C-alpha cells in the first residue's frame, strides 16, 4: 500500500467517523489525546498517519470504530490478526479467498478457546471466522 492510499484510507475513516459521531476535530483530539495541529496535518496529507498502537487504539475508541478498521486504514495488520502471520494454512485460505479460488472440499480450522473444531468450507467463498 502506498503512502497516498494509506493517507486516503485513514482520512476517509476519520472524516466519516467525525460525521457519524457528530464530533468536531478538536473533540476527537481531546478524547484521543492527539495534538489537533498534528491530526489536521495528517488529514490534509501533509503528515503520514500515525503508526503506533496507542494512538490508533485511542482514535478507534474516540470514534466508536473497530480497532481493526483503524489499523487497516493505515496499512497495518491489527494485533488481533497475529495468528494470520503464524498460521501457514490460514494464510493460504485467505489467499484463496482474495483470489476468488476456493476448493470445494477444503476445510477450515476454527479455534474455539483451546479446542479446534473443523468445519467444511462452503462451495462459495466465505471468510473464515478468525477474520470476521
């Protein structure tokens, strides 16, 4: 993802959140403890979006937005998706879903606590529960 598309995604998410929550930029900054001048420059494309976990999480909370959405808007995988980085089979399944290819007989392992439940994949592409 290029810096421009990161800025665009982040800016759109923040702008939409401000409208949805009927919140001013100053109020968002107060709630998330971010310098208003810095956030204003980010939204104007003069500064890169934040990359640190605390700032992204604070913005998500202040806007009542999913942390995953905020992290993804700046091109970062949320920490809740760490399993995706470690699990080769899950990455392959996601790759299949992204490319539109799915095997009719494929199975998806879903973690339920510490137990593993195996469920049959549907014939049509479906996002694994781990990613929903």
